[in-house]
C-alpha cells in the first residue's frame, strides 16, 4: 500500500488576498480558513485578514460619506 503524502498548499491565503480588495468579507473568511488549516505559509492568511479588514473600513468610509 502506498502512503499518500499531503501537500500543504497556499490556495486559501492567496485567493483571500486577491478577493479581499473587492469583497472584504470573502477575503476575511478565506484568511481565517487558511490559518485554521495551517497552510504552508501562514503569512498569506494573516495578510489576507489584515488587508480585508483595511478594505472593509475603506469601503465603509466611501459608502457612508
């Protein structure tokens, strides 16, 4: 029987950074998922969360003013 090797990928973190510009709640969710899954580079998840919160505040300021 062959052992299956699990590769840790950065998919959620990278997509979270890209999506966080336009849909901050999706970027925030993907960043949290990336941290919960303990992906290869946790920095992508952290950047996704920070960027999403920042753009969430920017979008709120734009639409409320």
